[in-house]
C-alpha cells in the first residue's frame, strides 16, 4: 500500500466484486451513472508494471465490464481510459456514454454541455440490477 493513495485506502466507489488481484466499483457520478472502474489491488502506477499474465487478467475484466454495459444498456459509446495523473494507482475507467448525457460528445472530465435531470432513470436497467449482473459474470467459479 502506498501512503496517501486513495485507491489503496478505500474501495473508490460502490464495490461490486473484489478478488485478491482486482476489484470492480461503480463510481458515484450523477451525470454518468454507468461509470465503472476496474482497479488493480496492488499499488502500481503503470500498465507495464504488471506482468504480461496480469495484464491479460485485468484487460479481461475491463472487456467483461464493457460487454455487460453494451448488452444491458445499449449505450451510444463506451469510453475506456487509464490516466492516473490525479490518482497514480492503476485503474481503468469503463464508462457507458449516451447521446443524452451532460457532456456528450465531449469527454466526461470536461464542463457540462447541458443539464440532464435524473440521468440514472434514463438507463434501460436500474443500477443495482446492472451491478448485480456485472458481478455475476465476473464472479470466480
């Protein structure tokens, strides 16, 4: 654990599932309700800090989350990002984007283009149901 790393010290959002290697959380973002993160549990900051085998594992989790979002929400686009400038702990953002969202078509980190009231209610599936479905497909067997 790195000192003063928020992803070492806390889950980073609503925890869906955690294994010894990684965890998946849903970020609390009213404007982008289907905003998930795949977080590597050990404190590393760069993708190439992982072994080749661990990169395969992590990208498999990212792909599974993306596939679930596409299957259950039919978003306009999925955004994938691994930045780490603000929180230098390896994590991937997996964000379902919609042409109705507050920043479309700009990145989620830019100022809003418009106000969207109660974005979660516009999703095709309640967030708790979506969370359960993602956790089910990721659960180790």
